C-alpha cells in the first residue's frame, strides 16, 4: 500500500506531479525540475523528506552499541548536537543503509535513516540493540522539511523567535539544536548550505506555507536527485546496497578502523584491505550530446562496468554519472548509449561545489 506524508495534501494543492518513490506518494516536481534545481543553487528551495525515518536510541550502553553497529566511529561525537555520517554494514561488509547519527547526550542518540529501507533497518537495529539494553523509538509522528540553498538558512531563521534563530544561525555544519520537538540540523543532501528541520507532523503544513510565503521554492525529488549527484553524494539502492562495501562505493572515508573496535562487517573490510578491492566507483563526464543513465555499460581496459546514477546536470549543462567498474587503471572509457560507444572522461567528484563547476569538470 502506498504511503503518504502529512504534506501530501499540500503538494497536491500546489499542483505537484506525484510519483511512487519507494512505496511513497511523493512530488517529483511542481512544474519545472530545472527551475527548482536552479532555485536551490542560487537562492532557496525546500523538499518534503518526511518519508525519512527518525529513530531515537536510549540507554546507558547506547554509545557502546553504536560502536558495534556503525562502520564510522561514534567516539568522534563528543559535543551535544554534533552529527556523523556512517554506513551500517552486514557481516559481509555490504551496506545495509547509510545514515546520520546525532549525539544528544550519553544516553540518547538520534538516527535518521532512509525511507525505503525503514523496515529492514528497524529490524536490524532492534536485533542488535537488545543485547545492550538499548531502547529503540521510531517516530512516524514527526515530519521533516529540508530547506537548501545559499539563502535558505536566513529565510528559515526569520520564521523563528530571535533566540532560536540566533542558535540555528550559529550552528556549525553537521550540528543540530532543538527546542521541544523542533530539531534543526545544519545538514542536507544538495551540496548547498541549509537546514533539515524535524518538527511535529501536525505543524508541518503551516510551516511549509510560511516558508513558501518567505520566498522558498517548493522542490520535488527530481531536483533533489540532480542536486545530490552534482554534489557527489551516493543514493542508497542505486550507488550502493547490501552487495557493495563502502570501499566499492567511494565511501572509504566513512570507515574508521580504530584499534580494537569490532564493528559488524569489519572482518570483511579487513580482507578487502589485505586482498584488494575488486571494484571501484568513478565519476564520469560526457562532453558530447547524450545523457548518462543507470544501467548503461561502461567499457574500460580492465573490463566492463555500469552506470549507477547518471543524469543531465543542470548546473553544468552536460551529463555526469557515477559508475562502478573493475579495479585498476581504467584507461580510455566509453559508455554504450543506444547502440553507440561514446567516449567519457573519468573525473574526481563532486562535480559541483558552492554552485560552481569543480576544477576539471
């Protein structure tokens, strides 16, 4: 059965084009995906991300539990409100999900996990939390709105009282503040500055309208996908899954092999470190006309791989993609598009930073 966020009636009233997104009825755009993309790059846009899953973990041994659950080190979080990006792995080192974890106090951490993986994530977390006596609280009553863009923080903060606005504007990247059930995090998924705002679902529609009145452009998940790919951010289920380790997904920087910490999946990652990683993720740019799409074949001197996420990048005016290919020097690379082999350039990603093309793109 298709699920709906509390903002679903608002999207429909605004004339959004709705699609099924992992079992959720979500807006793909409100008329022009390209205009929504540029609104975020140049001003401020907002996304309904209430389908994301908020999970609070409570208990005296919750930090000890997270040391085992996550591939990144929870011990990097020492200040209340700080956040950490990490993968949650299976014993084979495959990515069950990627998530953000917030440190609130020594007996309380908050996770934000993907919508499509909610049920398996909750089952996995509860299975392992029980041994540590950690209480797992899922919060479907909360909504989440991402406000992104160079003017996003100022426009959102104007809607709060002065003391809260000052606290929100003072947040460092990957930090959060809260007031009651309102949770304001300086995080995002577009490569732009902004907030991800968690609030009671009963207040979400009114806050969405106030943001719109303040000049924040409603944006659909189509623009969110082109923005995150330009920014070099992985999408779970497309760029990684349970058959892919963080090393094969370009996420080695999220793995912390701190001495003596036996997290789930560590042994498999150590084997890959010792024996070599069989596949690698690369960035591609297509300089001639054409669009890179998921599933297209990628030919290299090491063998054949495939496009993971690919799209026309509105900020760049050309197609970009992530591809997974055999490990080693790829040499000259071409992509199979409609029966033709088109040359593509291997580049370092992100493709766009602070609204501008990165060097070499």
